[in-house]
C-alpha cells in the first residue's frame, strides 16, 4: 500500500508535508513556525502572540473584513494559536475549496501589513484576553503553576505577555520580531484530507520558496528547578490547586510509559485520583492529572478545585497517590486499561483532518518524520509494569514539587511542609 504521507523541502528550507485521507471531504492546512513564547526575552514576552493576532488584520490586498468574509463565503474555519515552542495558522474547508484556503493563508502569512491603527485596536483586544485569563481561576492557576515550577524561565511566563510589554509593542517592533523568527528553515506547511501532494505543492511552493533566510538564532535554554509555592488570594467559593513535578520531554523514548502513568494517576474517570478524590471522598467535582511535554523537558501536574476547608486533605490524598504510583507496581488491569484508552484516543482523533494535520506537523517538529499510528500502538503495547514504576521512581522524588493555589487562602499554612513524597 502506498504511503499517504509525503514531504518536500523547498530550496530555502521550508518544508511542505501532506497526508492523503481519501475517505473524507475536508482538507486542513496549517502553517507552522518553530518559534513561540519560549523563544522570547523578558522584554519580548507576548510578541509572538501579538503577531499571531495581527496576521488576520489585513494584507496589501485584503482587509481584516475581507479575510473574514472570504473564509465564511467558502464555509471555512480559520484560526491560529501560539504555544511555547511554535505558532500555527490553520484552516479547514471542503476539498473543493483547497485553492482558496491556500491563497488566503499564504497571503496573511506572507503579506500582512501591520497597520498601526490595527495594532492599536488589537492591543485592546489582547488586553481583554489577559483580563479574561485572570478572571478564570482554573486558567490563571495553570499560569501560576508554570511560575511556581519553572520560575523566571520563559516556560513560566504567560504566552499572552505582560501588560507593560503589550503597551510598548508597535508595528515596527512586531514586524522586526516576525522577520527575525519566521525563517524558512523554521517554517513548515502541513496539509491533510482529500488532497494530493503535488496539488499542495503547486498551490503553496511558489509563494513560500521566496522567503529569504535570516541570521542565526540563539538556542533554547533548559529551565532550572524552582519548586516554589505560589498563592493568589481571591474571594472565591473554591480553592483551585495545582501540584507540579518533573515530567518527560516530548522526544523521550519513554514517553509512552509516562503517558500510561499519567492516565492511571488522573487521566480519565477510572483513574486513581478521580476515584479517590471525587467518587470515594466527594472532595472535588473537577480533578485530573496532565503531562505537558516540550522538546527537551516536561512536567507532571495535578489539578483539583475543592472547598477551602478541604485543601490539606486533598493535598494529602494527591501525595499518597503519587507515592503509591512510585512505590507499588500498577496492576495488570490498570495497565491494560490505560493502554486501550490511549490507543482509542489517538485512533479516534485520527479520523479528523484537523487532528491529522496537527499530528503530522508535531511529528515533523519533534522527530523529523511522521510516526504511523501502528508504530505508536506497538510502543504503547510494549510498555511493562516495571517501566511505569521505574519512571515514577525516577521522577516522583523529594524536593521536586511545586504548588500553586488560587482562592480564599490568604491565611494559608505552610503548604510546603505537605509536599514531601
């Protein structure tokens, strides 16, 4: 059977990837830049996200209204996101509208004008986005958790930037940041759905092969341990808490075993944390664990929202479950169930052209190749109980944890004393 995944590197280094899905009527196209909030200095924090907004605010031939109406006119969905390590501009349309989508995305990516009046208007929009994050306790808690775990490292900052930086950014500064980081060897285009590779190349290569190379860029730095306790007192009904400890990099070959460990700990409704904290004790409605991974480092987090009187009990349960995962082998049933849960998640997600596009691009950024689902499933099936326990013993260790709390905790006890595991 012919491999439905294709890859072409243009002369300037831009990579064009495609994956054919003949059983769908949709096509998804994403333009990815291997640059994000992690690559910003303190004075630049928020620039990548501001640029993401500005690329929808007008080109030499399209106004912001034109961009919106032309996408709507073909029944399309377009959006963008800024992450710590990359920025993506993407769209989803019916296969008959691939050429139109490619034209719009290419235009906004390559020809945005950064009109000063649009910059000023969008500054207000982003400041409202900052306010929305700060008004949402769970979202704000995750930001505070990054600060507690990563400290002053860029991974501990908000992707949105600071209000001081947002007030300083102007058209020229944003364009300079874009020119510096949006270099051809950091750009890839990923397209999936009912399409052919040559079709994608013919639509995108003529424009993207003209991007000139740039000056060398600094390497990313590894974060050092911060492991602090961050508390934000607020007048809320609940205390939102998040415990954070070391995880694995997204490129670590042991990532499959770590994903299984995360699912068993708190990744679904049958997980240990969900069953103990919500089902048996009734301490929380929302409780889960998560394992964000970057190119060279990672984190394990546990979130819960509880009654202020139950914070210490919830933390004691979380610490006990972390110690349980570290000190005792997981059962054969837990291991098998977690494997099927993960495999089911990746195979079901693969039925979406958007999700296939995301996976195609992320595989290229992290591994330089597409990892077939069957290969990932084999690695998942090969994970043993011993591998899960060895990883837990390596990563769940004394002195490695950070804690963040948001809510009525102004007169909080010394929570750091509860973080011994």
